[in-house]
C-alpha cells in the first residue's frame, strides 16, 4: 500500500542473511535488466499473417498411419537357452550381484524400554547406542547389553518386496556396514558381515528372467536404432513400412490429430514432433506407457483465422511472444560474441 516499514525491511534482511547494500544492489540490477528487456521487446506486436501462421500450425488436422512396434520386436520368452548362455558368458562381470550376510535389529520402545511410548528414556538410549557405535563398540556387545534379539540373514539378494527391511539394508550396503538409521516408526540397527559379488545360479528362474528382459530391451533398442538411422538417411519408404506390418495388414492403424495439444493416443512430445514435420515424413513416436511406434504423416488440413475470430487475440499474443523469444536469443548470441562469454555446462 505504498507504506514502507523500516522494521519489517530489517527483519526481512536478517531472516534472509542479506545486508542492505547487497540486497539493494541486486534489486537495482534486476530492475535494470527488466527495463532493458522491456525496452528491447516493447511495442512488438505480431502482424495478422504471423498470427495466422501460428494458428494454422497449431490447429491443423494431421492424419497419420502407424504401427505399434511392441508387436514386432522379438518376444522376451522367445530367447533360447543358447542365446541366454552366450549372453551370460559375454557379460559375466556386468551380471554379477552382491550377496550379503548380515544381522539386524528393529528397535522400538517395546523391545528397548518395555514401553509403547516414544519418551525421553527411549531417545536417551538411542543416543547412547549411537555414541557406542561411534566408539567402535561391537554389534554383538550392543545387542547383548540392551537385551535385543537379532535377525541373521545369509546369502541375501533383493526380493520384489521393495519396502522390506532386508532390501533397505541391501541398498545401504555401500554406505555403511554397521550403523543405526531412523525409520518411520522404529530404528534399524544392522551390521553387514560379508559381501560376495558373484554370478547368480544360471538355473535360477528369476535370474534367467532378468537376462531375458535385458536381451529383450537390448533387442528393442537395436531395432529402433536401425529404424531411426534409416529414417535420418532417407532410406525408409513405404516398402519398408509395409514390410514391418508383414502379412497382417491390420497392424497398420490410422489416426487424425485435431490440434498440437491432442495427446489422447501419443504423448505430447511426440505430437509436437509430428506437427514440426512435413507430409510424407516418417518418425518414431511413443505413448505415455513408453510403447514405441513407427508413423508416417499422410495428410494435413488447416483453415485460416480471420480478424473477427475470437481466437485471433490468443494467437497474436503467442506470435508476439515467439518474436520476443527470438529477439532475446539473438541478443544473447550478440552478447556472447561481443564479450566472449564462457558458458560452463554441467550434467
């Protein structure tokens, strides 16, 4: 309300670890920057023909034909024992798993102080246990002193029950071999006695299933990569497309997009790619379940927008915004070339 409070201002500075000069300098720089960009982009308004182009690009109807490649890939269960054994032989080191021997105790008020309450006595004892771990007191001595009952597991690898205590310890195997960690309703004290990295038994059904899944994903990746290479080199045509469908012509499906926001069948990124390509282009696209499809753009229909159309304002604003973005990008490139700015990129 245009009322300045020095007290509130000082409290704000203190609570955010600012000094008045540093905050006011930053505020001034931000305001100058804002004024600069408003000056650069001020008065920009997209003409009708650019708004119309944006309108046509985003609202045109595009017809495609596509094939779901999930029905084309080599099925996971079709990999033969010879292929599986060869893959295991070639990738022994990558397929090795850590097998753990460990012991643990789930500590609650009930088994530590014979109470159902999380009181001071309980937390004092927890602090005491942590201190003794820091002072290198042995696991066996701790559980004996506090009369705790341990669970011992041999030769453990993870199960499908991701929330189990055993799986939690397995996840932490590289961080600590003896520690106390806090969980939602209890404390977990554990000690890892031994970690052996070895290849699982090749007759283990779960291991064989994992290998089949790796082979299946590898096959999918290589198949998609070959398709993409052909598309990028313009070596993919209708004959190749029909060859994928084979004798089952019903594998080829048709779809019409009503706008660039029509993501009922394919994910929005795929729709945007389709809208950026010309007619007769081939493209790999995906749905929200990560299924991959090969598609061909067959046809597009669009209509013009008139000055009286209610949508014109929206597309004028959008077009103006795009022009501003291009302007800022040009300005950015100009500054980089003028001042030799070094950009440090990290991933």
